[in-house]
């Protein structure tokens, strides 16, 4: 039998492909995309396909893992390694992939039902561990693939086939929940704003640890208009708060307004008010990002951008370095080890 | 008075006390000493689900039974020749398990009116004649322990060393020395000299107490067993599983991944593997059973030898994800250390009632391979074999261990280096010929194309796949074909696995057919009956799906087939439906192993009545 310190074959046998320059087209699989025409998923697919070639990561090192739902068909359309798993479990499967292989670059694609309802447990535990993966949540506040039931992010009163008199449940706010689990990277963007989407995905792709991104998107068929107040460009100046690191929290059209403090609560102030807060995505204290996550439509503009981006130990890196240390210190072959476990000879 | 020595070929000893009394430790140390002495041993830890059930009550009694012998034995014994009971409740609980004239050592200090009442005795058992048929030895174990440890520890802590006093005393009675236990205490408490010294003092005090008092009318001597030469270690089934998995991964030169959620009685596998990271073992304590299974699937997708372990309720939670493994045809092992069910059932007790769940407990047609170890020392080989098969056919393999095997321990002969069949992993690498669902013509395995391999980028998932290309397919004929391919992949493994062997005549009147943890009881029963001149054969299945290819022929050569199981007849019904062979049943589902005597009685009954099949 072999020694415990031999390099495993996956390290030994796999070589990187040549450092060819990749383009968006290299990430397009041959599969016909089958989302409804006009679905926000198309924009997200395009932007992720645009982002990947800029990372300098060989295509074969990229793994896209999804759960179940409209968004979860995503891996089939990506010419990378892909895994369309089961409902809610993408993050748990991705954790196994990441623990097994440090050389892989993993994206988890999920939806509001997939990640927050059936997969809620994996959502919080993956983020709190800070597993090195990108967690992209397509939030359209509805169950689409099962033809329109309210989801954990549907606002109270949402009328669907399963809530004919309107939903009575309090919705989850994914950003607040992610921050509650000590997320190291939290961002929100809009499928209808490809430029902003691209910027956020770029930052998420480069984060070490779990990068959680909520992408707000419309469901044309079952929840049309759910984010009209943001998607409508003519209203966006008043309804969106684009947050940029080191810049004041300002919004509004001709009349600029800012976000200030009223005690511990947010308040809208004049744009030139000295109390306008300055965005700080690297703030170690999650309190600021949490405060920001409580800005809700229609009382406040909805923050878009990176809420929090901090550096913390990465779970799978720590696990691997622990194993690597033990292997390096080990002087015994497996057979030698077996003979040292309290044995006797006959 | 001269103390005589009774020569015995086998003795069964039971240690029992409160669940905080350290009886598991006493039992396992005594087992080690006996194994090192050269006896064959078999152990049965029997403890309550509660960590510290109300002290002094029967519900809180933790027991450890061990049989030692001068010959090969397969069970921890039906009834005890010797009991060491630390309180009245332990005595009460074990009374039905004692042989007449058993030696009973009681901690006299614990027989207070309060404890006697708590144990549910109507009057003091020490003077009401209840114990008349036993040889009773009263020892003030608690107070003797405290005076032995002197001022080394405060009284409360000193009392906790009383299990070592009991151990020392028992070692003396059975003529074992205290050397290996002294060594063990020193290394275990190397960071706390006072505790180490106190435990050593208690151990020696117990041993000397036996030597210097007219303690018992007799000591026992059980000669060493004649066993196959080699190097041995005492191993529990759970340890054996862990070691076998690492051995397989080492042979395959692959990292081992073990994703698991704590669950009794399987958690010790996680503990053991967590200590083996030096051999490229990654353990992951997941947030739930589902995540444990899913992380295992992820690790398998990424190229590791991937394993999860659980017990019955966990297997329920994992079933949807196991089906994903069936559909995506990824190699992995799922260890189920069965316990009493349904639901939470009897968490610390043994049972064999997950067979049908393992075979059929998933939606759709979901064939997978099932193996079952037959004893603690068989776990190493079965775990190794499970990995070998999973890699050979690219699919999940369930190992059905049970609480008795998992917690029980026996001497295990460490395999010679290179004596296990080598495991060879072949990842796909050629982009020109690669198809995700192309099959090996012999094994029907699909290629293992792991992320990171240039040119083999592909997508898998739970949706039905097109034969060959692996694209999502809703084609009716393709779905039927894929169902048959997945089933055939498992079925044709019967040509690869070894044929079933039969102990005793290869044909005759009665075959006892067992599987899993009942091996010891059935084999002992068969030996006993055969010694009486009754022709009984025994076949014990380790491969449950597919069955060995010669099983049909074996069954056809016996007039009667008896299937003893710790369930209500699950294997019996599978045998009937697979082979159209009528079988007799023996079913006892009490959370404890089957008794040899019960199997003998049932066998005699079948042979005497001539029950027609």
C-alpha cells in the first residue's frame, strides 16, 4: 500500500490549459436557452459570461452549480463544468466541491425559493462558514417553475394561486439575512441594469470567501412588475440608491438627496446636508451594512451595490491547510500507522 | 482459605453502573487486557440514549458485556458468568441476564435505602433472599477507592476513580495484569498528574484488594486462544469502517472526503476520521444530514473518494440526494449504522430494519449496491470493498452496519501490506472521445471526468440524461433505456463479487441464512447444533444487492431455510420475492443482538416439526 504523503492524482494529472485569451463566446454552451422571452435571467447569463473571461481563470477550472427553479437551468447554458442539482442544495454540494479542490472557481446559481425556503439552512451555514464561492441569488419574489406561488421574498399581500386572498407572511430580506450570518461580501444589483450588474459581478468574482449577490429581476409571466419601481429608468433616480465605496449616499434627480441618521434610524436629508453618510463597504462592524439593508421601498430608495466586503479566513482554505500540515508532519506510511494502534502479535 | 482457580473455555462478564460511572471505559480496558493476553473476545456496549439519565435509576444504567474465550468466538455471550454492578439499579437491570451461580460483585457503598428504592426493589436485595442462587461478593468500592487515592483529589473527584478500582479487582479475578491499563492511564492523563496518580492508585488498590482479602472463592482462568499468527488490534466496527475507508483511498492514491452530521451510533466514524488527516482525509461536519450527503456528492464530482455516514433517520433525510448520486452516477459510499426505528426509535440500540429502506426507499427506480459487514472486524474489509465497487461501477454504495457491530469490538488481524486488492482510479482525460454518459462495455460505468480537466467541460444533474451524450432528455424510449441501464449496472456486478460460501454441508435439511450483525449468534448456534450431531448449515450474506450469483443454487439445495433477523422479516421477504423460495423466520426486535439459544431453539423446532417449505 502507498504512503499517505503521495500527491493525489487530481493534483498530479490535471494540467491547466494553455493561457489562451478567452472571450464571452467561449463560455456559451451549445444548448438552446429556454427561459421565457424577456426574462431577466438572460441579462445575468450574459454578464456572467462577460465576467468570466476577465478573471484569467482557465475555463476547465470553473464550476457552476445550481439548485432547482428557473434560474437553476443556468449551468446548462454555460460551457464550463456544471451541476444542476436538487432543490435548495446547490450550496451544500458546492461546499463539497470547494473542500475537495482548491484549484476550482465555483459559482452557485439559485433563486429566492431555492436558497431561502427549501435551502434556507444551507444558505446561512455556507455564508457563516465563508466557503470560497460566489452565491448569486436571482430574486423575482415568486415561484416561477411551479407556475406562480408566493415565495419567501414576496411582499405581504401578494396574490398568487396559493394565496388568493394575499400572502399574510412577513417576507425575508436576503441582504439582512446574509449580514445576520456574518457574510464577508454582500451586494445587491438589478438584472435591468447590466452595467451595474457587471460591476458587482466583477467584485464578487474576485472576493475570497462567500460572495453573496442578490439580483433583483422581473418575472414577466407570474410576477410582472414586481420591481417596476426600480426597473423603470425614469423612476430609478428616486427609487435606487447607488452605493459606491468612499462616496456619500446620494440619490434623486435634479434635486439631490442623501441618507442621514435620525438616532439609530435612517432619514432622508438634503444632498448638501453635512449629515449625509459616506458609504464604507469595508467597515468591519456589520452594523452599518445592516442599517443600509433596512432601507426599503417606498419609504426609502433601495440600496444597490456592495454593502459589505471584508477579509476573513476562508473555511475551505483553513480545512485544507489543516490537512496539509498533518500530511507534512506525518512520517508514517498507512501500513506503519496500522501497526502502531495498540497492537499485539500472535 | 485457599482460592481455587476454575479453568473455563469461555466466560462472559458484564460491567454495569450509572451512565456516568465509566463502565464503558472499564469494559473496554478489560477487553484490551484480555485481547493482549491472547483470548478471543467479543464485546457489547449497551448504554442509554440519555448522557446522564437520573442517577440510580434503571433507565440510567450503562452496561458493557464481554465474552473472552480460549477459542474462536463470535458473540459477547447470551448470559453472564460474572457481573460487576456499581449500584442497585445496575443489579436490577442485569439480573435477568445472569447465569445461575454467577459471580456477582456489588459496590456495597451504593446499596443505600434511597438507591434501593430508586432501583425499584421492594426490599433490600442483599438480605431478602433474592440473590440466593448467585455467589455474592460485597465490596465497599466507593470508600475503598477514596482511601486509596488519599489526598490526591477532592472527594467528589476521587469517587469517580471507582471504575478503575472495579477494573483492578476484575483483572485480578481473571488473572490479568494491570500493565497495559497503567500505560493507558499514564498516556490518557499525561497532562494531569494528579488524576493519573489517583486512577493508578485506584486500579492497584482494586487489584491488591482481590489478592489480600478472601474476596472470592474462586478465580477464573481462560487460556489464550489459538489464533492465526499475525499482528492484531482491538477494533470496533465504527473504527474498522474508518480505517477501511482510509486504506481504500490510500490504495487509490486519492484524497478521502467524509461529510457527516453527528448521529448515534455512527458519530464515532467521524471522530476516527477527523484524527486521520495525516493520510489526506478531509472531514466536514455539515449543518444537517442533507448537507452531509450533498457535500459528499460535491466531493465525488470533484474527484475525491467521497463518503458519508449516518444512521436510519439520517438515511431518510439523505434519500433525495442519494437519488441525485444514482442519476449522476458518481462514486461514493453511504454508511448506515442502523439503530432502532422508526423515527427516533431506540438511538443507542441495535436493529436491522433499514434493509428495505436502503433497497427501495427513494423515488423512481433507484438501484444501488448494498453491502453489510458481519462483525466489527469485518468492517475494514467491507468499507474497502464498498469504495472499490463504487469506483468500479461509478455509483453510490450503501454499507449497512448496525449499532451492535459499530460499538462492539473484537480482535482484528491487521492485513499484511499489499494484501488488499489494489484500487485503481481512472479519470477521463481525452476530449476527442469523451461522452459524459458513454459506458464501459463490461461494467456499464460512465467516465469520471472531474472539473479541472481541459476540454471535458460538461453538465450533469438530476434530470434524465440522453444515453451517451448526457444531454437532458425527455425522450420516452431513452428514459426506459436509461432505467434499464442503471439497473443492469448493479445487477451485473454479481459476476464481480465473490460467490457466497456456506458453512457446513452444501445441501441438507436446514440452511440458516443471515446478514449483518447476526453473524456471531448464528454461527455459534450452527456450531452448537452441529456439535450435537444436527446437520445445520449457515450462509451469511455480505453482498445484499446484488446477491451473489450462486445464492439461488444454494437455496435450492436445502429443504428449509431459516432467516433470523432483528426486524420483522425484511430479508426473508426479499429472498421470497427474488427466488420464489419459502423461508422460515426468526424475528426479535428488542434493541439487542439475537441470542444463540433462540436460534438453536427455532432451528430445532423447524427440524422436529418438519415444517414444509
